[in-house]
C-alpha cells in the first residue's frame, strides 16, 4: 500500500498520504510484536531480557498511540473532503499534513517516554513468567512489589487522552459528515452519497476494531481486568488490525483499484 501510493500519480492527495502513514504505523506496530512472538512459538523458549522488554514496551506505546491519533486525523480529513470539498486543498494542504503528523509523533514520544520512564522506578518481584505474548503496562504492573499509584494514574490519564480525545474527534467528524451527506445539496445523486458512505465505512470499521479492543484492554480497573480476555483483545489491535487495514482501505476504493491495475499492467508489459 505504501509503495502503491508513493508511485501512483493518481493517489497524490492528502487523504492517501494519511493512508500511507497509517500503513507505515501498522507495519512498525506489528513488527514490534509479531516477529518475537513467532520466534517464541517456533522455539518454544519464551525468553526475553529486561532491556529487550523495555525496548519492546517503548516502541509498542509509540506506534499504538500514533495509530489512535492517526485514525482521528483521517476522520477529520474525510469530514473536510465531504463537507467542504472546494476548500479541501486549502485546509488539508501538505503543510497541514506535515504538522498533523509531527504533532502526532510528538504526543506519542512524550506519552511513551513518560510510561517507560516511570516503569524504571517500579520494583518487580517474581519477575519470571508473564501471562501475555508481549510486554504491555498492565501485565508488567501486576508483578510490582512497590507502589504503582503513579504508573496507574499515568495509564488512566494518557489512555483517556489517547483514546477518549481522538474518539470525540472521530464521533464529531462523522456526525457532521453523515448529517452533511443526508442534507446537503452538494451530494444530490445516489451515486455521490454511496461514494461518500463507502469512503467513511472503511474507516469506521477499522476504528471500531482498534478502539474497541484497546478500550476494553485499558479503560477498566485492574481489579476486574481478566488477563485472558486482555490477551484476546490485544490480538486485535496488535496483529489483526495492522493485517486488515490494507485490504479495508483498498478493496472498496476504486482509485486504489485502478492504480493497482495500471501498475500491474506496466510490470507485465515491461
């Protein structure tokens, strides 16, 4: 998906740059978790050193938080594209895209650094076996022998900020978008409404799977959190969502389909 968008002149709008950025985040997100998990399955030696654990946690947090904000930015992009098509190139300019991406990664780095830094102040006991397939904050805090009040407070604050705040952006963007599709005179034809709904439905599906599984994992008190249920929900936002996002955003998109066919034809002919 990243290569197709970069090479195709028909996919040069900001919307497809966002999809390309999301694909890059998904690639990095799954790379942090999946290779180590597969090695453990094959070798049946589920061993990882403490520095590797902290490194995996740090980069996992960076790309997970970045994806939350990227999905919100894409929802706002869809809102501008449908509700203000004539001003789209002005509002969603390359400069605006750059600042959105820069701000997204800045927030991700700050949150990940705060979480990982606070983990170093925690003293662990019986830190031998973790009932999970990767290292995230709840699974690590369960092994603490010292107070985790600061860590749990940061989890609640940053989880609310990185899930609830983008969720409000998503909700507001799509409420106004749907109202605009139903009422505005700029999309008079059934074909125009269908195209607008098709563009939004793919994004809504990806958002529902990612935010739903992440909220189920993190936005609940640790006393009622089930580790087994947590592992199931974690599979969705660490493995399934990165795997599903490329087909979700490409199979129902005519522009992507046409560009892919043209590229394949060029490869075959030359």
